[in-house]
C-alpha cells in the first residue's frame, strides 16, 4: 500500500482529499501547513506528496524546494495543487522541483490517475558490479542547435526498445534538454540536489529516484531543467559517475549531449562506444560539423567509432550525394532522414514519436534501418 502525504491549509479540502485517496486504497498522512508537512515527510518518508500551492507562511513552492534540498525526502514525487493556471506559475512549480501540477478544481479520477502515474514512473536501480556493466553507450551530438538531434535519439531509442532491447535515454544537454517532454513526461529536477554540491557522491539510489519510465518500457534520465541548468551544470566527474551507474541496468544507453562541448560532454564522449554526429545537409551545418569532428580528434577520440546522420528539413532536396557528404565531413555517413514536418508536428502535439505514431511510414523505417549501426558491434 502506497503512502500519500497531503498538505493543504484548507481543512475541508484536506479531509476531502484524504477521504478520496483512502477510498482507492492509499494510506494517507495529512498536514495543515508547510511546516507540518515537512516534518511528517521526514518522519514517515511517504511514497508521494500532494501539496497545495497557496498557503500562509510557507507556500507550495517553498515546501517543494525544502523537500528537494533534504537528502531524506528529495526523491519523493511531488504533485502541486493550485487554482492558478498561468503558464509561468506552472513553470515556477517545475523549477522548484515538482513532478506534476494539477489545477483546481481537481477531478478525483484525474488526481488518482496522476498519482498512480508518478508512482509507476519510479523504476528501481540495482547497485552496479563489474559483471553487470554491459550496456552499449552511444553519444549523440549536434553540429549546431535545432538539427533534430533529440528527435533522432528518441525515435531510434523507442524503435530499438520495440525490438526487444532495454534502452535508456540520458539527457545531458547543458541547457536542459527535452527528451522527457517529447515523450510526454515533465522533468523532475531530482538531480538538482546532487549538482548543487559537486563533492556529492552520485549513488545508484540517486539515479533510481531521478529515472522515469515511458509506456514503451524505455527509461529516461532527465537533466536539471529550467533556470537551475545554468547555475548548476553537470561536471565531468558527475557525468562519468552517472554513466557508470546506468551502464549496469540496460542493454543500450543513448545520451543526448547537445552541441556544446563542455567538460561533462567531453567526459561522456570518452567512454562512449559510438558517437553519432547529427547535422543538416547544408554548408553551414557541414562547417559546424567539421569543427566538432576536429575537436573530437583533438581530445583523442577514435574517428572509427564516429559517424554522421543527416536530417533533411527541406522538401526541395539538398543537392549532395552521399559520396560528396562523406568527402566534406571526412567521416562515415550512416543515413539521411527525409523531411516530414507535418508528421513531426503531429508527433510533438501528441507527445509521442514518429515511430509510434506511424510505424509504417517511410521515415519510421529510416529510423529503424539505423538500428544495425548501433547493434552490429555489440
């Protein structure tokens, strides 16, 4: 039986929520203010917390921030309830560390569904041993921003999961990426407490609490999101520690590294089995891609493990042959993805992937045809 802590200064609302959740089988803890809620959270360590936003003395934002700052409670999923529906209010809630945000008046069935979804999205992570380390690590880097890197990574990841492999998508973008959002999940900022203190040792339990699971079975490790991404960036030691932990739990780890060659990104690239450089078929993107490949060479990475995938966004064609592109980039070209702006938009709106939305589409087949590139040397 899962335990849910409800924090609300409105006594009637508190009793109603408690009754509703008990009725469907949850064990309930009640708190009438933020201070009482923090005390009960630390004493009982509930499985999930539902907190009102507008409370005297300590609002839901501050409650969330304090829960995330406490090592004992930072892993607990938090759902904020509020009458506010402005986008900036929701963003503030997510940046404080909330996992979900529900606008009042709340329909009981919706709240119960959201609670169950948060509880189900917490896969356990076993502590790694040398014998467990078996995942193939693939780093995805972009020649520049906006080339479709995340779209490529997510679609190949789900296609590979569908083929029977266990896949994890790790988001290391320095600006705070959107792998989770693309799959319909709000980022949880559970890594924030670790990154605030670079001396903190990253443990399997830390990563287990931060991980999320998609309905396809793919697991995801979201980045620190929002304004915190700028002030608490991932460092090289933390990046390596995280990958050494997730390496023990799946068959493949696909890492979204963005296009900024930070120390953390470089550290991750050095332990990847393969590196996929994502670019567009135009001269500007090619120039940026060459700069990336030169940097990778300068830091001692083997070009034999490096290849390019081009995502074409123009229906008019790009005018380059595969041979010409290979001559320009000086690395293998693994594939070209055809332009499908309408389908990509539909997938984004549906918070899903192209391979799930239209599995028989030619572009879905192009994503699937890239799978042997990443599995042939496993």
